[in-house]
C-alpha cells in the first residue's frame, strides 16, 4: 500500500495488523482520486473510519489543506500517526480515537468538510448510520462530496447463480443505504462504479445542489 501521487508519491504505508481493517487496493484508490482530482486542492477532508489513514494522507499528498482522521482503534490511530510522520504530512493532520457517532455529534456546529471518506467494516449498518448523522449534524460543506466504499458481494452471488445483476441504483440502495430508500432520497448519486468486488459511490446531499 503506497501513496500514488503528489508530494509523498511512492511512499509505502504501514497497515494495522489483523483483519479488522481492509486497506483500499491501489487500483481502486487510483480510480477514486481520478474522480476527485479537481476537488482536492485546499479542501478540508474527513477520513471517518480511517484505518491506516491512507485515503486522508493521499488527499493531503495531492494538496488538501487539512485531514481529520478518526478511528475507534488505538492501534489504528498509532499507525496513522506513524504514516503521517513518514509522509511528512503530519502538520496538516488531526488524529483522534473516536467512535464515528461521537465524533460527528461533537463536530456539529464546529466543523465542516469538503470531502468525507466512508470505508467502514462491510456487512454492518455503519455506512447508513454515518450518512444519517452527516445530514443531521451538518458536517458536509455546501457542494461537498461523500465517498462511499462498499462490497459488491450481492451482485457476485447473483451472477454465479445465473440471475440478472441488479442495476446500480439497487446496489447503491442495498450496499450504501442498507435498503433505506427514504435516506437515499436525500442524496444525489454523483457517480458509482465497480472495480472488482469494490464499488465506489460519490454522493452529494441534495439540499446542497446549486
């Protein structure tokens, strides 16, 4: 796992031990930052389920002004701090041990971000819950983007069984919003694309559209 471009290009990052974290593959990360290319410079970034911190650090390497990293694991936070020091990006980082719900509640009225990365554990409701709280507490800047990374296991299973593959809207509804159509209606799907078993979905909150 490495920084793919920018000031820290090519530097390899440390990853936490064990299976609780799931680093984003380099080719998926390249696709993601290609989507965000013109939205990164001087932006404020939140890496909410930060793991190794690779997404926030990549954004900083490409010119983001600040990245806030939160993770419930002390081990992950220690890894992020070491990676930030290695990439010489530590002066633009804020790193803390926080449950995502508590962090978002505490940020209400205090902080807003242009880009929020959401890559929580698969097969949980964390993505849906985080999206609800981002709306509730107003932590996304006007016109900001939420980046969701999800698994496409449902589509893979259906294809193996010979069934027709669900369309993108069905997959986003299930994997990102846990089937909550009312919550999904609050968002514009700016882009969604599958890379192997990983789906990247970029969202905007509809009230923020110009």
